[in-house]
């Protein structure tokens, strides 16, 4: 028999019960009825709402949650259609429960068991959790002054154009294209759009068999590192440089060679010449933002050819700001198949998209595809098709132009304000970069500054993590501006400058 129906308006305890059930409802957020449905379903699944429990009336729940009554009615009716609730005439809505096998599984869920960490540590082949990584608050959007690099700016996301592309990808013919398993192949439409619309803007010409999609740039680097790095391989990394690249290659070889960086980018000196492989950020050196000069690019390619050094070019921030003449990537200048090129849509669209790509000689792409197949076969084809349509419909180019205008405006505002608010600091920003590399006055620890700044609502990225030697960049921090509204730049810099002055 069904359980006794719980009355919903007989006392304070019932109000507290229903209030706690919907505690995480974001009333300012989108899709309220979807949120309500998800919370009711979750409560049914984990047993907080058992079979036969009477739900509040739509009027009562709407009043409790401070939402439209229609929102609750739609949520209830959808749950009825899914057989999670049942509607009884003149009685209301009641929990119909879960299918019997699901309810049994939920009731016998084992309790968590604490295991001795030392028992596991002896079995680990690697300890990635011990690596020094870039750390950003997950709730950075809750801070009023987020000077962080490469994150999603909702005000710049092309919502309507993306929706059009997503709707087009959900047509029946398109679903038939991307829903099948292509083993280790990618969406041919996206590969074609990359060849025709994206890569030529960087001066890169590639055949379809020279391009492979990845789950972001890190995935591309991991695949390349796995394919080419042996324990004895000497891998050159810029210092300071990108921590994720350092950690990826460092898991595979102990022969990591720190490579010098100057005002022209990576220095192709004797240390570089002794490497088997070198990771390079020629477009904007990470984190100093310095673009590698044209002469240095040619010199680097010549030295790589002379000493048989394979170059991995991470072009992580290309095209975002049209500022001065754009220097060609190393791959566009390479005549000896010396460069493996890594690109991404994360900085232009959104990091959560997790869609990157590798351009390399066809034999390398063939091996990378075979390796990727062992990990995940291929990135989701539905996402690939949406991006292909987004580019093919012309949205990519118009979005790029809009983002470039906004980011250039922010850069000019910061250029004007830095001498006023951070007068005691030094800073660098290469043309086209969306961040500054700031050096604080002597005595200022950027990690301590970042901690104090968060209490003022300001988020920055301490520079220590970018150096191979812990503490070597202690006075430095990265100041990004792709995620902060233009009108919040000055009050954020003012707070930051005040803290630096106190610490100096």
C-alpha cells in the first residue's frame, strides 16, 4: 500500500522540510522549472521523498519559492509525464516513487569507507596531485573584480548565434551525422571549417589528414607528450612557463630542461640545442606575454632543424585582439615538418567547451588518433558539429571582431590606469595579449597579496607557480582582463594598488 501522505501546511516543520529541499534554488538563474524538477527528482532518488508523499500544491510551493505558479505547474506536469509524480483529482500531486530495481539499489548503497592513504600511495605510478598548479577560485564569478586569465565572460558569449548553431545541429539529418560512433575520426565538417576558415587566418595550410580534434589544449599536449616522450627524452620548457605543460612532460621524463626567456621570447641557446623536444609559446610567452620576434622565430626554426629538435607550439591566445601586425606562428614558417601546432576554441568561446586541435604531419596525426582512441575515441561529435555550424554560418568571424573590440578597449583602460594605481610596479603586455605580467616592489609577496586581495573582492594569479624554481617569481602576478567588466577595472585596480602600497 502507498505510504501515508504527508500534510504540507500543518506546521512549521513542514515549511522547513520543503524549504530545505529547495535550498539551492537560484531564483535569479535561468530555467527555474528545470531546477525545481531536478531537485524533486533528486529527492525521490535519494529517498528524501518516499512513495506516496503528498507534494505541496502549486500555489503553496510557488509562494514558498517565490516563483510563478505556472513555473511549478509545468514542473509538476513534466514529472507526472515521467511517472515520478501522480496527479489525483481534487487531492493534489503525490510521489509515485522510483522503479523497484532503482529503489532497491538506492536503499543498499554502501557507506563510505575511510582507507589508509599510505596503502594507496605505495601503488601509485605517478602522483599528479602533488604538482604545483595554477589555482583559481571555482566561484570567481562571485567576485566583483576578477582579474583572471582565459575564463568565460558571459557578456561576450554569442548566445543567440550559439543557440542557432545548436538548434541546427539537433535537426534529424544532423543527428544522424553525429550520433554514430566514428571510432577514431572527427566531424569532417569541423575539420573542413578549420582548414578553410580558421587556420588560414594564421597562415597555416593543412590537409584533413593533418588535423585532429582534442578535448582542449591540455589533452593535445598530453597526447603529444605520451607519443614522443621516453624516460631519457630531454624536454625543453620555457622558464617561467606554463605549469600544466611542465607537469605533463614531467610525469614522463626526469630530463626537463629549463629554457631561458628574454624580451624576444624563448632563447635558442646551447641548452635548447641539446633538447629532443621543446614546448614553445611563441604567440605570447606564458606568462610574460612577450611575443616572439620575427627574427627569433626564424632563428629558432633554424636551430631546431640544425640540432633535430621537435617543437610543440601552443598558440593558446591567437587572434583575440587585433592589435598591431600579427606575427605568423612557427608552423606557418616551418618548411621541414619540425612543428606540432596546438590550438583551442576555449579562449575565444568558453573554456567549458573543451575543444582543441592539433595540426601535424599526417604520420603523426595517424599515431595521435590511434592513441586518442585508447583514451576516449574522439571528442563528442555533437559539440564538434555545433562549432562547425557556428563557423560555417559566419558567427565565428563576427564574434571574433566583437571580442577583439571589447578586449582592446579594456587593455587601453588598464594601460591608462596602471601608472596611476600601481605606480610602484613594473608590467609587461605583449601586443594582442589579454593579460599583464606584473612585478611588485621589493618586499611584496604576490601570494600573500592575492590572499588579501580576495578579501577585497579582487582575484589575481600569483606568479610563483609559473617558475620551475619555487619562489623565483614571488614578486610577480598575472593580471587578466578577459573576464572583468570594463566599468569594474578601475575600482579593482584601486583596491589592488592600495594593498600593494601597504605591503611595500
